């Protein structure tokens, strides 16, 4: 990443940006890159949480638990999936703006 940011800085200078403006633009790009990494990490954590909950539900069903007994877990699973989809939509909207 460092090399890519250095090339971007050089490109901005070459195109007539001041060193301060080029540095600021590169710093903003670094921040966006870091946000992307955090976003991806959080999505992976949510997906892992969903996997664990689905496994727990499958295990409970195998042990003959009824949907009524699993109601809270099923509702939680549904809520987490909806929240994940909302987060993904926000991420896609953010990517379209960049």
C-alpha cells in the first residue's frame, strides 16, 4: 500500500497539485483504505456469528427442539441477517460514491 500511496502522491504533484494538497489527498485515501479493512473485518465477524447461531439451531433441531423452543434464536438469527444486509447495502452505496 505504501508504494501505491507514494505513486499517487507523485501523480498528483505531476498533475499540478501542491505538495500539501497531494499529501492531504493521499492521507484521505489511507483513511478510506483503513475503513474498508474495518468494514470487511466486521462483516466477517457478523458472518461468523451467523454461522455459529445456525449451527446451534441445527444442533437443537437434531436434538428434537421445536421451533417454539428455538423462537428466540430464530428471531435473533433473522435480526442479525437483516442487519448484515443493511450494512452491506451501506457499504455498496459508499463504494458507488467513491
